[in-house]
């Protein structure tokens, strides 16, 4: 570290050494420079490395490519979060706007790789296990981008250690540790963002380490071409990192903290650093480390906006002004003045839930009157007619009857403006009913301060007093003086106060159940928050408003307006990802590798994200060693022991402290987050921990005189190779979980050291010979004629009573369990109908489809049994079930499993992957399923558009009242579905 007052103070207080030891101390003493250059630093320019280093660099890069690209084509189906990031590539190619919590750079690069390989965006990536081969998806090309990033991580580690003054053997060891790290390998072989993120973080660390080496050599290197190159490259690396994930902000914090230290040291050098030179250093860093990354970051969003020009499933997150910038989402200019008799659409301001909406479906509870919802897409059911509480008068003073009375007003006279305080009735032309409220609890939010809102009436009925709503203009939110006095399209923000009860028309993020198409709930609230009770008029028509009337439209936001709004939505959505996930974990579990993530399971193989335990534990130990060292060093400094007079001691403190600071800034901030967290969030911190481990090893074996290893370089090299060999052996033991290779149960259980390492060894077969037999018994090779078709044994499984909730540690919340049960429900086998003209002398057996789509298989038998399982899928015995009764709630699920057997009675394996649950990054978090609802500002998930009310019509078809009812369960139990149980894997809502 550069010489500072803190570093000089120990020597100032240290007493002179005894004369007998003077020569020894002088040998280790520091020649104190007269400028800000640091003690014990030499030029480690990586461009000036000897040829042998570049030969080693090529060698480790080739080895990394072999390890990363080995069987990258497997599995040939969607894995884990490929559901999301592959899906984003489809949307980029189609130009359909979507919302994700991550910046766009890595997603656009993955899209580019797919597009160059011929991907047309037609494949939707919606399900884990969905096949890539049949639709000819260039998934290997898309996986190559993360793989290349994973390969480049290896030479980057090597060069970083060389720039940090480590020996070649230590740099080789560090590169090898990255090669044999199972977790980094798993992430680098799939269409995921973490491999590009770690590569960008590593690139930034390399650039800043090289720049720091130039800076610490003093004024002789300042503002040289090499100095400028590495400073600019550091800023570019920061821009790339933060453009992939916001985790890059931690990298910015690391560089920023060390930059402040450098400027502080420069400020203390009064001999060679004038105020002019100090200002030059400051401006150079501002330009390279702030302006360059910020410009790069905004440029990526500029490209993002240029790509996504069409409406998509992310529209519902954005404001109407933002949506108007998308193709076909803009609207024509509309009359600005709102009159009595105007046909309008009314939008909610706060939640972006959409338009005030009704449809010819009734509430199943409460008043059982017609539903009122918020619907996020344009539809004829969004239109409302604004009526006065009395009918208008004609020129003779007689009332004009009918709902179209306001269209028949005399042409002369003042226009019937709607002013602040006016009392209205809102008539719904599509269903001939009026907006209505009464003292009845809503169907979902059954709070005392909430009243139900419905549509009530019939053709010819004049309504009642519960149809009256008073307009209350919110002047602070309205735009323009006139808009503060009377209703004006878009410009006026208002509340609708129910005259009879005093409640206010209100909506929030809560979704109604399936009987309302999962549209957003509308209530009438007493004391509801102001933002959730604000409305405005978007569309407006009236016969008295001709073509020459004043028009209005949304203000189209420019780039910075869209940029700021999108980031506000990203921040709110990211903060809202607080629901639990089957494989989430907390930061305290990461350094010790307590558990991993199940990515994929099929065909008796599994992909499970788990790191190399040897690398994780040794790197964590290196962090602990430095923390212990620093504690002792501080105590000895306070006692004036003079340790900092030794250049090696001082460099150990600064160099390893720099890496540990990087680890800490990429690790500890996660403790402040309440959102979903996963093991892969630790990878940037792991990279810094590996650097710290290599530096500790290098100082121990090459710079400190510990055990005289310094005097025998062969011992240090042998130790490095031994560490590499152990890493490679451990890597090999866990490799089947990274590659999705065949594995045996015995080998699996041998390395499953802890119960929290929760991959399922029962997934694998007993021997490799069994895999060969399985391949020879592929269902696709079975004859498809009726005579030779393999029979089918259907196993009516399980009423799966899963204990959840109840406050027991490790149990899944009831709401989440219900969602998971829906998501995990196996798909039914398509059964062709029995032809009417067939004559059966006995009860017919419905044929089912063979694996290749042919008919001819028959159901031989059915059996039914009850299984009790915990949240991890483990079967519970009777004693365990009895012990849990009263402590947890049991949820029931019927499931049909089909077993295929050949003519000899041997079972034929045919597995399918589970359906991926909705991705909160895209769909939004449905807070209605949670007990602890968050603030009303959270955003709802998007809803697919309806075409002329088709979604409403769909609900009129006969459906079970509840999927959990006994009648429904019995009906499901009698159906013949097809899907054997597989290892569950679910995509994460990441980071």
C-alpha cells in the first residue's frame, strides 16, 4: 500500500533495535521513497511477461475449453433458468417488450449468439425439460456465450495473479482452481447470466490490479500510456459488469473504495503532488471510473429500447406514457374536455393494473352481483358512460329519457362539463348495469374498511342511490389550471367517492381467483392510501365534441424518461421478490457450501449446482487467516512492535486486504436483502476468495521465511501442484452433477457428505450396465402395431399428503405449497376417444399413445395408494406422520403415474420434466398469495390480453369449483394421466 501516516506511525513509535540486531533489521528495512510510490512494489506489466508465461496461459485456456465445452449439448432440453433467459432471447428477436430485474447486456449477447446461429424466436422456453432437438433450437450456440466467458475466466485469473506479483506456479494454481470449480463449470454450460457476470467482474479486477501496480510505482508512471490504458479499461469493465447485473454495483464499490485510498495518499504527498497534479488525478478518475461506465451502461439500455419496439408481456409494469412509445400501443389524439354523457375509459394511476372493467360474470360470494375488476388491456368492456344523477332537459324543459339522453342535448347552450364535486353515475353499456357499491365485504380482501364494488341493474332500470359517486379532483396531481377545476382527459387525476358510504373507489395489487380471470381486485375503501384511489380518463368520446375540439395525448417520454421509469420498476420488482423458493439459501450458508440448487432431472440423470468443496473451504479458510492476521497486526501496531517496517509484511497486508475487501463487498451486502437469494449469488465473492487464497499461499511459500520454504522453490511448486491435484480429484467426484452424466447410486451417496446436499441419489441407477440396458429398451423402438404394442400398467398414485406450514422449521408456507402443487401436477396423457361404431363384448380399455405418438398400448391394471411426503419429497412413515399431526397442515394432491412395460414385463423408463413456475422477474409477484402483504406500491403481474372479452367467455364453461375439493380430487383420480415422477427442479426468480 502507498505510504501514509497510518503506515508510518508504527515506526515512529518503535524503539531503536539493539545494536546486536541492527544489521538484520537493516536487511529487512524499507528504503522510504520521497514520493507517493509504495514500498516493495515492482513493475508487473502483464504485457511484458516472458514467453513461458504466455505458453502456460495458452495451455490453461485450452484445458479450460475442454472442461467447459465437454458435452455442452447435454442435456438437450431446457434447464433451470434457461426458462427465463432463453425466453428473453425469443422476445428480443420478436421485438416484444418485457420487464426483467437485470440490465440487458448479457441477455442481448445471448440473443445475438442465437440469432447468428439461426434462431427465429419461435421456441418459448416455457418449461424445464422442454426438448430443444425437435424444434431445432440452436441451444448449443446460445450456451457457447456463457461457456466462452467461463473459459476466459481462467486466463484472467492467471494474469491477475501475475499483476499482483505472484509467482508463475501460484498463478497456474489459481487458474487451475477456476478450471476445476464445479459450480462455475455448471453455470458456464447453460444459458444463464452468472458466467458473464463473473467474467466481467474478473476482467475489472484484472484491470484495476494492473492500474494499481502502475499507480504505486509513483510519479514516473503517472499519466503514461499504460497508466491511462488500465484506468480506462477499469472503467469499461465496471460498465460491462453493472450492465449484466446490478451486482456490479458491488464491484464499483470495491474500485471506488480503493480509489479513495489512492487519492488520500496523493493528498498526503506534498513534495511531488501539487494541487494541479492532484486535480488532474481526480479528473482522470472521474472520467474513466464514472463517466465511462455510466455512458456504457446507458448505451446498453439505448440498444435495449431499440430492440423492444413491440408490445409484450411487460407492458403492464410500465406507465401509459411509456406504453405509448411501443408500436400499436399509442393512441390517437382524443378530446380533452369530459362532458356528461361522455363514453370514457378510466385508468388506475398507481398499480398499472389497467382499466376499470366489468364483464357478464358474477361474484361467487358476497352480493353475487356482476364483477368489477381492473384489466390491463384495451377491451370494449372498459367503456363507461358518465351520467348525471338526473336526466337532462330538452329545449322545452322536458327530461330526455334513455341512456343516450346526453347525446341529444340542444346544440346551443353551455357544454355540460363535469366539475369538481359533481355527482355521477357510471353506466356500463356492454352489460346495461351501473357501477355500484354497498356495505358488503369484497371477495378477497375481506377487511372491515373495504366494501365490495359491483355492477348492478338491468335494462330500463334507473338504478338506486348506491350508484352515486362524487368526483373529487386531486389538484396536486392534476396538470394545468383548467384540469384542477373540471375533468379533462389524461390531465385530471381524481377520486370517486361513494356518496352513501363515504368510501373511495380503490384498487391494489391483489389478484382475484380464476373465476375472475386473475384480474385485479377493485374495492371501495374507507381510509385507503391516496395513490391507490387515484384515477384518470384515457379515452373520451362525445357527439358534442367535434373534430375541431381541443385534443390531448400522452406526452411521449424521451430516452431519459424511459430509462428512469424502467429503473424504478426494476428496483420495485427486485425488492418484491421475497417469496421463498425450494432451493433458495441465505448468505451465511454460502462460504461453507451448505447446500446447492437442483437445476434439472431426467432420464436418471441430474444437474445440481454445487461447488468444489475443497476450493470453497480453502478459500474461506484464507479469508479467516487474513482476518486473524489483521487482528493480531492491529494489536501489535498499537504496541509499537514495528511490523510495518518490513516491506513484505506491509505488502501482505495491502495486497491480500485488497482481495478480502473485494470478497466482503460482494458478500456482506446480501445480508441486507430480504429477497430470494441463491448459491450462485456468491460466485463473484468466491472469485475474490480464490485470489486471496492464492496470495496467502504465495506469500507463505515465496516471500515469508516460514519453514524455510522460501529457500527451496521446489517445495512451493510441489505444494501448488498437490493442491491442484486434490482439486482435480474432487472435481471428478462431483462432475456428473455438473455435466448431467450417468452416475450410480453408490458413487452418489459416497460424496453426499451432508444432509443439506439435497440432490437425490435415488435418481441414478445401481450400475452403469443398467444405463446400457435402459438405452436398448427405449420406448421409441417398441413396435406400434396393436398386436405387438407394449402394455401399460397405470399406477393410480398417490394422494400425496404433504405437510406444510405450521411454523415448523424448513416447512414450505401453505400458500406456496398450493402454488407448487398446481405447478407440479403431471400432464395427462392424450387418450383418443373410443369410436361409437365399435362393439365391445366387455368393458373397453382406452388406448393411450406410445412414446412415438402411435396408438396401441393398453392399460393392464390400476393400483391406488396413499403416500405422505415432506416438502423435500421424502416419503414419511406412519410414525412420522402421527408426530406431525397437529403441528403442520396436510395438503392433498392426486397424481396419476404411468409405468410402461414391455412384453416381458420389464419396466420401460420414460420421464418428463416438471413445469416451471411463473418467473416473478417477468410476471411480477402475486402478493395476494402471501400473508405479510407489502406496500401498495408493489406492481402486479401482467395478464394476457383478451380479444373482445374472450377471457370472460372462457370462464363460463363448466369447471370444478375448487381444485382442492373432494369431488374434483375424485374426478382427477379416475382420469388416466401420463407422467412418471421426476426429480423436481424450479427456475429461480433471481437476483
